[in-house]
């Protein structure tokens, strides 16, 4: 009778362990929080305009300013053809030095773990495109926030589309 209990216990433990994820991703915290946008009382006097631009960023990739966000289709980490030019422009920007942190995001559909992974795959897809275009791996950091930092707070497709993104955050 005791051997059946041991056998059943071992089988139950093995079953429970088989359902556990093998690669858990901890909740990422950015390592560098010195970006001017992260502070409420930041002063813009003395800001380096070459690094941050002279004004608002525009969504048109042919405009003079560099677009800082690219968007993704639902449940996809493929960079859209329309956004590949934006990534190329970022590669040229990084050719002059500096570094960038790619922040991957997802909409709220899917589990928290899945969305962290999807945000990471999106950031890695942009990273790979930058590497192919000659940017040094030392210049690129990636982080995934999954669904934790939404821009659109509604439940419409337009809100979800705003949250499926990778943001470029430059530092010197």
C-alpha cells in the first residue's frame, strides 16, 4: 500500500512540474531611468537638441523628424514593410553614435506571460533589423513591458492597435 502512495505522489509531482513554464521572464525594470520624459519636473534648459530633436515627432517617415514608435499587427512580431524605412533611419541615426533601448509592448489580449514574450519578440525583431544595417549590438538594449504600459485604454481595435508597438528610447 505504501509503494502505491509513493508512486502516486511521484506521478502527481511530475505532472505538476510538467505544466510549469521552463523559461519564466521576470518583470523587467528599465536599468536607465534618466530619460527626460520620465520626470514630471524636468527642465529643458541645456537639453541636447541634436539627440532629442527640435520639436514634436511626426508619424510621416519622410518628414524631417524621426518617428519614435513603430506599430505591429495583431499577434505579430514582423516589422511591417511601411515601417522598415523608419528602422533604417534609426540605424543611420545610431551610426553617429549613442545608444537606444527598444521597448516592446502588446495589447491586453492574451496572458501576461504571453504578452511579455510578444513584446520581447517585437523588440528583438527591430533589434535584428538594426544589426543587419550595421548598428553595433553594444548600442542596443531591449526590454518588454508586455501589456503593462498601454497608450490606448479602451477596448476598441484602435486602442489595441496603439498598444502593439516598439518605442525607441535614445540615450547618450
